[in-house]
């Protein structure tokens, strides 16, 4: 082997030894439950340091939230609409239509879809009043401004709720971790509704089913 080749070979070997000697410092983090081991030469007289890096992975499998899966209300199609001091034409409703965060982390809540039986949801007041069994319905964070008749994003619709504002300004509401001051771990909601034509008497029933999507907040 000539001198030039020997020098190149020596350089390659030296580089390889340098990479191998520092492998633990540059290695990718191990998978959960795995270890990366390396043989360390310890000075018998003075001893040597051997750092051991531990990589922790946050593994959140479930969050605990209390959700109202059913609630009842009544609505009078033969009364005047009042969205100033009332709830449209809704007369009585549950006082505890509430989502409660029982987790140690923040969560966010939004309505991702809505279905109905018997009634047809609409965002137009004239349809709600004049088309048979049409209904304007809003699920609103309690304390937020009441929905406006002329604002389509304030009312639920089966085909598209991409612009629906649960608290009047945003589609999502943030719930603080459980036990937060001022009940910030709760989302209290109330209903507003308008309907008119198509009903023949008291006792008729219908259902509207909003689906809440709940996930961890950033």
C-alpha cells in the first residue's frame, strides 16, 4: 500500500472511530420501552462519567368530559319571537345543558355536525315562520350575545355549519382543566329557537341532534 493510500485509509478509520465513539450523543431517541446501550471505558483510578439520557413521551390516551346526551325543551309556534329578553319562541329548557371538563388538561369544544327528525333546520326567519315544520335553532354559550335573526352563522343547519359560532364569535370554546376558578372548566349552553307553520297542536315532538367534537386544546 503506498503512502498516499495509507494516509487516506487512516483518515477514514479515524473518522469512523470518532462517529462510533460519540454514537450515544447523536443517536435518535429510542422507542418507548427500548434502550440504547454503549460500552464505556472507565478510568480505574479516577473513574469516568457516564450520562444516561432518558426520553419521555407524553401519552394521553383519554380525556374525561361530562356531556349532556339528551335534553328537553318546548317551543310555542303561536307566540311572538323575542330574542331580546327571551329565547326566540322557546318557553322552557334545561338549566344545566352543560359540558364539564374533568381532565387535567385544557380541551376545546365545537359543534361538528347536526341532524334532525320531523323538522327542517333553516337559517331564514321567513322559512321558519311560513314553511311547514321549519325551525331556526341556536345552541349558544350562556352569557354570550343572543343570536341575530339576520346572521346565518348564528343558526344550525344540517348541510353546512362551517361558519357556526358556538359563543357568538368563534366556532370553538376552550374549557380549562378541572377545578378551574369561576367554573372555567364548564361550558354552560342555552337554546334559542323560532318556528311557525305546520303544527296542529300541543304534544308533537321532534329531535335535533348536534354532535360535539371535543379534543385537547393547544
